[in-house]
C-alpha cells in the first residue's frame, strides 16, 4: 500500500509538471530569426516609397523604414527589383523574396495568400488633374443667351425700374415747369422720358440733361447711386458667368464617368475604378499615367494619395494639381509569406521604432505633415 501511495504521488506530480510546464516552455522559445544569409526584399521604384539614387543605392520612405528595422534586428538585406506590385507579390509567393516593401495595400483578397506586418502607413486614393482644368470656365454664346433670359437678369431689370420710379417723377415734376422743358409737360410721354433719364443716369448713359438746380443736384446723387448699382450688378454678373467651376468638373470619383482616366494596372486603384464601372486606361507604371496626363490630354489620374501628392509637390508642379479629398481609405504595410518567421520580429521592431520616435522622423522626412497619409494607402 505504501508503494502504491508513493507511486500515486509521483504520478500526480509528473502530471502537474506536464500540464503546467507546457506554457512556460512554449513562451520561453526564442523569436524566429532568419538564416545567416541576407533577407531578400522585393521592391519596385515608386516615389516616395522606393527610389534609386545616383550611386545605385535605394532610398525612400519604405526603404528607410526597412533599414531601421534591420538595424534594430541585426539583419542584412538584399534587394530584388520585381518590376511592379504583382511582381513583388509573385516573388514572395514563390519564395524568391522573403518580404515585399513599398506602397502595398493590405486588402482582404491579398490576406488570403499572404501575411502582413502591422500597418506602416495609412492613406487612400486621390485624383490629380491638369493645372489648366482648375482655371475658371468662360461661357460661350449659349451661356450668354441663357443669362440674358435668366431669372437673375429679370430681377436686376426690375430692380432698376423700381429704384428709378421716385427720381423719374421728381425730375418730371420739376423740369416740366421750365419755359423750354426737356421733357413733355404731359404725364405721357413725359414720365417715359423721365424714366429714360433715370435709367440712363443709373447705367452712365444719358441723353437728357437737367436744367434746374434741384434736378442737377438730383442728377449728381443719382449718378453716385448708379455707380453702386453697377458695381453690385457687375459682381453678380461675373459670379454668374464664371461660377468658379472647373472645366473638368472633377471633385471626386463620381465625376470620373465619361472622362479619360488613367491608373496603374494590378493596383487597388485599378480594382476600385473597375468596380465603379469607370472606363480607365491601365498603364504599366505610374510614370506612364503621368505621361498620359501631361502629353495626351487625359482628364485625370487616380492613384495612391501619398504618391500623387509627392509628384504634384515636386516634379508635377505647374503640371497637375490634386482634385477633391482622399477616398477609399486603406492601410499599407510589408508583405510576407504565410506563416513567415519574420513577421513577429519585424512587428516588434516596428513597435520599438514608433515608441522611440524613429518612425515619426522617417515619416516626417518624406511626407511632412501631409494629411493625406493619415487615413489608409493602397497599391
């Protein structure tokens, strides 16, 4: 019996060690690290995320951020130019690259085939249009005819008649008493002639001149009133004619229907436009889309907000401007293979870079305080 009791105690202790020893043992495992060989990173040139320098090295927001991560983790890097986003994803999928960096959106479709790091930047899609499309439109003959018979014109004509009633009667009552009156002594057509004087004075064109001191003084006062009237009328007319609208009338994705629009194939911008049913020319690179906007007379380019704003602020100054706010918000990050051992250490390094301020310095270097990078980016 004694041996049975001892055996039972030993069995229970062993069982407890097995149960409660699993968690500490699992949690004490070291973080996965890459082999001694460099980490292969798939890239493709895209301002301001990945940009080659004259010395052949790489720079840009994503490159600088990745270099800080590898410095934190003690890794080395080997870059692989995959040509475009689809090439980057293919390189990760077939094992030629360990990670893909740049302006790559984190989407549900891609999540089925890849793992992502925590988001490295937020943004969204935006539209740029040629600079000339932001100039006020000048109406043609049809616009002038529409204005001539518009409600606005009738209101101003009625106002001119109404404000001329009292001065016209005063002018007629005084001038009709002259020996040689400038208006008929009869109410008709005398009052009509006086109205002609009142309207003419109001617009600065008058063929009837007063002869009495009172009507001369009235003419001076009425002339000043005419200046104010014409000033208000001209301002209203100018606003009605120009309307401060853009020729292209592009302020958001809903305005792209029927326009010539360019974007980059294989990107979330292309997928979004296709889903909206907007006819789009899909180019191989964003540079090709810029060319269509500059040289081929396209109405708009739709792409990642940080990319387009960087272009407008640098190489596109005087060529293109942004139109409307950021839309279709998404996050972007680094792409890894499913169950990649690099994911956890990279995420931990990203957290450390955020906590010590390095991430904010890199972001400010490339984007400043640009609000376009505060919502969600894509590619």
